[in-house]
C-alpha cells in the first residue's frame, strides 16, 4: 500500500489536519493515535508539526502509554530539526499548555545563540538562554565535585543537551513576563526623565 493510499486524497497539509482528531483523541485504541503519529512524521510539513505538538496538550490512560507517545512525538520532532522552530514558536504564542515539552524541543534543536532569536527573551530565567544556564550549572557541578558523569555530558554536549527536560510552570512564565514588562517600563520612564536634561541649553556666562 502506497503513501497516498494510506492517507487518502488531499495535499500533505490537508492530510495532516485530518489526522489531528486521531492524534488528540483521549479515549479509544492507542494504536490509532500511534499510527497517526507515524503518518504525520512522514508528511514533514508545518501543519504536520503543529498537529504533532497538539499531542502534548492531552493526557491519556494509562500513564505509561501517555509517556510513551509523548516521547515518540518528541523524538519525531527533534529529528525534523530546524523545521520545527517556526511552528513551535507559533504554538507557544497561542497557548501555555504543554509549554515545557515545546521548550524542550526548541532546546534540543537550537543552540543558545538562536534561542534568543526564536523565543521571547522575557521568559528566560534571569535573562539567560536555557542552554547557557544549564551548561553553567553542569560546569559548576563538575568543578566542585569532579563528577565523571558531568564531564561526559560536557564532552558530548551537542547530543546530551537534548535529553534534558525543562519544567516551566505557566505561572512562573507569566511572572517572568510581568517582571520583564515592569523593567522595560522603568527603563522607558528613566530615559524620559533624562532626555530633557540632555537637550537643555545653558546660557554662557
């Protein structure tokens, strides 16, 4: 059976949207969801990526099946590399649901310098990109403990960083955004107060 027979008619984006109902069904046969995930992995279009991301927004029973399927989706998306970035950023702008999974995917496919370009810097912890913060923590751990495990992670950083999970509660994300907005407002007010002084003309004595 060919790919077109498997999916039915329509363009790849249309096929992806048709599969969303199967990927996000909470009840029913798990094999239907898992088959839909595999089919979406073959499509490799932005619409398929968005549908795969939607799998993180639901939880199914048993928990072992839920964890297996989410790990499956994570690995599929990670393999797609940079193609995931734009749909993932759009997903984060639409909803906070499952943001920790989406941020983990971005962390896996983007180096630190590109995280700033692809994500809102206001949600970074202490204004530092996730990769830089994580690497610094591991470097400090190795420095103070001599951990061989930490050394191995640092030596294989490009592959190891994608195995870390970022736990990012929505309330903390909101608080970081508010702090960033407050800081920007304070800087704007400070500049406004200073500006007149710079333009003041002092009469010659």
